[in-house]
């Protein structure tokens, strides 16, 4: 803290700067206040003090802020969310896919600290607690490939058959072919 100063009656006193190099991890020195909780009268560094009274001033601190940026990372449409500001020692709720990012053949899967997905994963809307600036990259999960499925009339008997990419898919004993939620790949590999 700066050394005590002496105020002479009816002579303005220039208040001390942070010459004592006061520091507080995660905070920036923001001037002086007459109360330790910051609810008193504030004085800027180097301000003039004119009252003819003794005074104790307390250092005031402003929490550091960190930018959380978003990168669309290969999106073919939509926009990345706007940057957010994370305050020191306060949790931040990360953005969702509010910019409706999309990538052909992929589904949005959240955020990662590395463009190639090798960093730390964060779900959309997750809590970010680190006291550091960061860029988060959209992560993508490949959608199942589309398959050509066609129903064809088979032979003179009028039997129907199902093909998937030119390969016949066997019918169930009851004559059904597929059920809701089933893919042609499941059936072609014997799944139900």
C-alpha cells in the first residue's frame, strides 16, 4: 500500500496512485473508496482530496473479464454464437447452437477447445469455470450415410422384394420388411 499522506488544512491533496504495487489475483486495481465494501465515496487514482478531515481509503478491485469466443469450425450454414464475457471466479453458461450452425452430413455435437476435437469437450449450455480466455470450436458427428432403398416386384408370382444398394434384404416370416426406427443397414446385417 502507498505510504500515508498528510493533508494540510485548506490545501488540496493529490491522492496516491497504486505506487505500492498492490495486487490481487484475478482482479485489477480500480481506485480508492472510503469504505472497505466499496459503498462509500470513491476516489480515482491521483484525484484531489479537499475535505479538512482525516481519511482512510481502501483499495477497490474490479474482477478480470475473459472472452469466450466461438468458431463455426467447418459449418456450411448458420453463424457461430456471439462472444461471451466470463467474469473471474464466476461460472459462465456456454452458448447453445443459437446461430443454427449446420454442416452437410453432420449433426452439431457441442464445443471443443481444439478445432480437430482433440481438446476438452463442452456440451452446449455447459458451465465454464476456468479463469481464462478461450476459443471454442463447434464439433460435429457424422450422420449415418444415406442408402438407396427400393422395393421391386419380383418375378411372375408378384412377390415383392426389398433391395438396399442392389442387395436383397430378406423379409421377416410374417412378410414385413422394416420397422419404425430401423435402418436398411440394420436389416441387411440381420438386425431388427
